[in-house]
């Protein structure tokens, strides 16, 4: 076959383009430190890199959930520790007043009532815009004596009693604190009770739509006060955190199981302190219940501590797996600096020769 001048020129142009392309690619590798910057550089390696990066991203999301769960446990444990301290102080007051000394009873009763209010406030603690102890119903305040009127229809009055009562008086107030209605209920069982409200005030007029609060005063058949406390309004399902690709951790944030026995014992101990005539033996009888409530809180805090240990172990595992896949990406992607520089020099020489 006759080789023409045009064929020779075309051949030279082809090899110049090839050498120029090879040199440009080598210079890119040398400058970036990456031997795979696009799929065409090494399709198999690029596929492995994408797979490993997807795993790293997945581990990052899991690690974020673990971090959030650990902060959640820290916040919740702090609340429970505070409730424990207040409950311990309440028990000390009960033991002190069970001796029968009446000189400080009024002061101690006021202090006890304040401790009770603080414990309820703590049970309603919000964290990150959600209630800590409302189960899965994180937007619902767990403990509140509230009733909502909407479209002229009032929600039921729901409350808890520490013991059975013969008479219950419900005082409903509006947002300004003014009393709008007083209801009297005959009888109430220990635990959760429901009373209907027609949405009218004491004068028989319909109240405006909105949220109303109420207080409970209950007495037993002998006229002695019965303790009452806000009913739990959250859910029973725990908070779930993803701690692995197919592993979940459930944290018990059911306020009823955590604080229910606490509020029952404290409310009735407060009622015993307020009773007239006062009975030291009746008050002392609630000391054991307060002790049991303290033990219950200890168990809950222990469970949360164990959950935190699982989170720490999961975090270490996720960090280890992230590092393994990061190293794999580096091995596939990163170029050897000395080799890259030598390749550039070799290809530059080849280009000049061509």
C-alpha cells in the first residue's frame, strides 16, 4: 500500500493527540492526587468508590442519630435526677412531720406543695421543641390539668386521684385565672377519672373557645382530703433511635411509668399534711410509698444509663466502620505522589519525541 503524505500527517496528528491526552490526564492526577476522578478513568474502581461513599454517608446519618439520642438521654437523666432530689426532700419532710411536731407543719406543707409543683414541671420538660416524657406523642404536654373548648364543645375533665374519694370539686378557670365554672362530682376511684363539662359557665352561658385549666379538691367519706394529680396525656411507645443498619434502640420515655407512682405518693402525702385533724400515722403510712417511688426512679435512671452504654458501643462500631470504608476509598482513589510525578515526566518526554 502506498503511504501518502496526507496519511503520514494524519498519523502524526493522531499520535500527538494521544500523547497530549495522556499527558493531560497524568498532570491532572499529579495535581489532584487522585488517580480516579471520573468513571472512565477506571470503571470498576469508580463503582467501588461510589459504593463505599454511600456506606460512609449512611454511617454518618446513623452516627448523627446516635449523637442526638445520647444528648436526649443526658437531658432526660438530668430531669430524673432533679425529680429524685425533690422526692428525697419530700420524704424527709414526711419523716419529720410524722413525729407529730406541729410547730413547723404549715411551713413544711407549703414547702412540700412547692416540691410537688416542681416535680410536675420537670416531668413536662421540653427538649429540642418536644416533650421529653410524652412517649411518641412528643407534641403533647404529658401532665396538665387542661380542657379545650372548640366549636362550643368542651373536652372532658380528666384527672387522677391517689385514693378513692366520696366527693370531688372541680374548679375551671380561663386564661386570666378567673373561675368560670365549678363542678361537683359524687365519688371518684383511685387512678384516672373523667367528668363531663358542657362548656357553660356558672351563669349558664357558653364560654369562648380556647384552653381552660382546672384544679381538683377531693375528700373521702370521712371528709379527709384525697390527693389528686394531673393525668398523663402522652403515649406509651418509647423513643426509638437507629444505632445500626438493622439495629434499633428503644428508650422508655413513657411519663406514666416513670413518674406516675411518684405523683400518686406525693399527692396523697400532701393531702395527709393538709388534713384536719392531722394524723401522724396516716402521713407516716405514705413513707414507704415515697421510698418505692425513689426506687422506681433509680431503676429508670439505671435503664437509661444502660441505653447510653449501648449508644457508646454503637458509636464506636460506626466510627470503626466509617474509617474502614474511608481507607478503602483512599486506596482506590488516591495516587502515589512519586509515581504520579514520574509518569508526568515520562509522558512529557514521549510527547516531545512524538
